[in-house]
C-alpha cells in the first residue's frame, strides 16, 4: 500500500510516498481502509520534531492522525461490536496511508449523511473545541467569547459550539475568512492583519487562544475580571494572568469517543457544519502540509485516498 512517511525528522523535503506492507492487525486492533485523512498543524509539528508524543517519536513514521474509512479486518480479542464493511472515523497514528491500524475501542461510526472527506475533517479540531468551549469554559447564554483563529480547524468548531450554547462570539481572522465567519453569526470580526483586537473588543468572559506569544500577551486586558484565557499552544504567563485578575488555562485535548459521538450527532442533524476548504489526493500530502504550515488553508485541508487498488 502507499503511505506518506518520513525517514528523518525535518522540513517538507523529508516527506515521501513509500510502498509498504499492510499494517499487521494485532489483538485489539482493527484495519481500516482509509478513504480520507485531514491535515492538522500537529502533523507538520511532528515532521519537524517540534511535538512528538509516544506513537510519533520514531522514524520511519507514517504521518497523519484524523481519518475516515471502512473497516477491512478485525483483530483477535478486539471485543468490538464493529463489523467489516462499517463506515468509521476517528484518530489514529499513521492515517496518511491507504490502510491504518486503529485500536478497536477508538472507532466511531461515521455519520451516515456525511461523505468521507467531511467526516475526516472532524475529529481533532472538533474534540479540541468541544472540550475547551463546553467542558472547560462552560459556554452558556450571556457569555462573551473571543475566538482567535476563528476560521481554522479548531476555531470554526469553537465558534459554532459557543453559539450553539447561546454565547455571543467575537473573532479574529484574515480577509479570506470573513464571509465564512459572517455566515456563522459572529458579532464582530477583527482583521488580525490590519487591526489590533485589544482596541476593538473588550469585556470577554473567555478568550480561546490557539496562537500564544504576543496574541496571549495582548489578550489579558480584554477579559472581564474573573475571565478565562484557554491556551492551546506554548506556555501560560501566570504572572500576567494574576495581574489582570483572570485565569489562564493550559489546555490539552484528549481523544474521547463519547465526545466524538456527541459531536457526530450534532453534525448529522446539521446543527454544526465542518469547514473544509480544500481537498487534495493523498499523493499531495507534502503540499497540503505546507499550505497549512504557511497559513494558507483558511479552513480544513483533507486528503482523499484513491482506493481499491491496494488489496486487503
Ligand atoms: N492543545 C491541544 O490539545 C491542541 C489541539 C488541537 C490544535 N492545537 C493547536 O491549536 C492551533 C490551531 O489549530 P487549528 O487546527 O485550528 O489550525 P489551523 O486550521 O491551521 O488554523 C489556524 C488559523 O489561525 C489563524 N491565524 C493565523 N495567524 C493569526 C493571528 N495572528 N491572529 C488570529 N488568527 C490567526 C488563521 O486564520 P485565517 O485563515 O483567517 O488567516 C488560521 O485559519 C495549532 O497550533 C494546533 O497545534 C492544540
């Protein structure tokens, strides 16, 4: 089968298309015939050796995590109610390939009315947004949220979950994303390339910060006393948070199939819409990673896997 792999950590030049044997289906695991796999910033961070949790810390390494596909084979003692032929989605290591090995307990049924491309775009960004906006911030009517990077993978779901729970939402974004965000009912979009958000919005209950650094430093002053900044990358400046009389929360998403099923149900009934902006064939994974790393995706890029030739 074809797999998008690196043999050394580093830049775009490390990304190769390799012919490799099918993953072995060991006990408790399932082989999934991948139909689509979405690009997340963590995929190029892993390639560059910036962030390498266990499972993504050794080469050769097949890149990619979010996927959708069809169950091709079920390993021994998997204790799963899934069957061969079931349409599934979720997260696993090595999804940029024609087949991926997935722990049986990590599978979720793909929403029936969604195509594979749309389903693959959901897991990591939606789980992050759900656990940040709903579980951590407790979004509810009367609350005001500023979502930085609002048209990105996480931001687009964060805006929609906060709105769904009745909160008012403000956003930072660049021009290509304005129309999309207006459609979501954002109260005020601040153009981060030409405006200073701290001069445009204030009295926030929650700031969702997927950028850190200077964006974090400028965000403390726009929070209400007792407000909360949820940081997705880097460190929290605890002194700055204390001085501003607000809370800084370092956030880490955990993969949770129950949360993903709940999100899938919202997407299935049209209450939340994934934001896919580009679809490329698996062979163009390197370019897809570059587009995201250079800030040119303005939404989700999904890799489509031409299948049927690899043979299970
Ligand atoms: N802690 C965790 O568990 C966790 C989980 C998932 C993701 N993350 C991290 O969260 C970050 C965002 O992930 P993502 O999937 O949403 O990325 P993404 O899809 O690449 O989106 C990033 C967005 O940031 C916007 N942006 C760039 N510079 C900006 C600035 N100065 N001010 C405001 N917005 C700016 C861009 O908006 P425009 O397109 O409008 O220009 C872009 O859409 C990444 O660093 C990722 O690694 C952390």
